[in-house]
């Protein structure tokens, strides 16, 4: 998934309070931050798709080697596609570093911008116009939301191949690879489409629609766990509905709090912890309790996503917009 990580570099450059972005991007970020993030974060899905395509040709060969008593050292291993992706990621990161270092005209009046520093972590009232309790509540909800959203995305993308191959679906490796590729393709398309939808549909409606659809599709995967057709339908629906949530929630929150670089740090913290914990938990359950636990994890994560956003929405509506 290394190529997809480049959108994180771009997001961190554009989103912190200095707003060191070009004028064309400035209007998009100000007027529709959720749509902007959706378009930029589509790079994650695109990168994940490319990695799967690069890895597919190695999966069968590596499996055959692992089952043999001797290893052919002349045969390239699975590390080759990831080495390629790593080099591309480093190259693109250096390009964005150059962009960051280039001095560009500040499209905003810098005197009117509040700049964040590390001590702002201990001052949650700064993001909530002086309301300390509301700031604390939104920080906690933000960490939890990104925990389950990003952790759930990474977990599904990592283990769906193992699940469809070892569960009662009994997919071959080729079909399992196709299922994984399809998931990431739809994931990417949905994020791109969210950019356009966010211009004509309010954030709240989009968020509740995607949260509800993700929950319904995950329940379908759990109930009809041995139905190949049902898996195809619900996995695609899950990818399409889960994908836009992470970038759109940023736009939604910007209506109620100031999305400073400190808030972005809290988002990244929740995402990082969720990526570690949920992937470890799923791997543990798959190893000791079987592949059917995969769908339980997916449904549990989708339930937490829906509940967390509902709490955030009720807290924000009660207080009102900025």
C-alpha cells in the first residue's frame, strides 16, 4: 500500500494552518475540505490497487516454493513488488518535499491565521472557540472514529484474501486476487465520486448514508458468509460505502471546530493505533478461531463507526456550528 501513502504527505502539507498551497487549491480547501480530501485520498486506494496488481504474479509462485523442500534462490520473492513500491513512494515523497520547500505567495493574510504548536494539545478549547468540554469530546470522538475507520480499511484489505481462500467460499488464489483488486478499485472510484457528491449533498447526509450502508453490507457479509454471490455484492457495497468516510468526516468536523494541525495529529494517532490493534486482533482471531471471525470483526468495526459518528453528530448539533 506504499504508493497510496503519498496522499498522506500531500494532505499534511496542505491541511496544516500555514495553508502553503497554490491559489487554485486554496479555494477548494476552504469551500469543500471534505471533497478535497476525498479526491486526494483516492491516491491511497489507487496505490493499494497497484500493489495488488504487482503482487499477483508472485503469490502462486511463492506459495509453491514454501511448500517445496528446496528453495530456488534464483526465483524473485514477494519482496520484489514491495521494493518497487517503496522506491516509488520515496521518490514521490522527495517531490512533495521540494514543493514544500519552494516559497510561494501566501494566498491568505498570515496575520489572521492562528498557528498551532505542540502545547495546543493541552488546550482543546482552541479548536472549539473556547468551549473546552466540547473540544475534549470532539478530540476523543475523532481518535476513536479514525481508529475504527482506518483500522477497518487496513484490516479488510489485508485479510480479505485469506478469508475468501480459507473460508467456506473456497476461492482459488486467482479469484481471491481478483476479489482483492476489485475491492480497491471500487474503493478508489468511490472516493473520487465523493468529491463531486460533496458539492451537492450536505456532509451530514453523506456521512449517515455511508455509515448506514457500510453497516448493512457488513451484516450481509456475516449472515450470508457462505454465499459467493452475496460476498461479491456486499464486499463491493462495503468498499463503496466505507471508502469516503475518512476524508468526508474532516469536512464535516470543520463546520463545528477548527481543523488545526493538532487535530490532524489526533486523527493520525487514532488511525495508527487502529491500524495496529485491529489488524493484530483479526490475525489472532483468524489463527485461533477460524476465518468466520473475519466477518464478525468487519461488522463490529462498522457498528462502532456508525455509533461514533452518531455521538459526534449529536454533540455537534447540540452546540451548533462555528
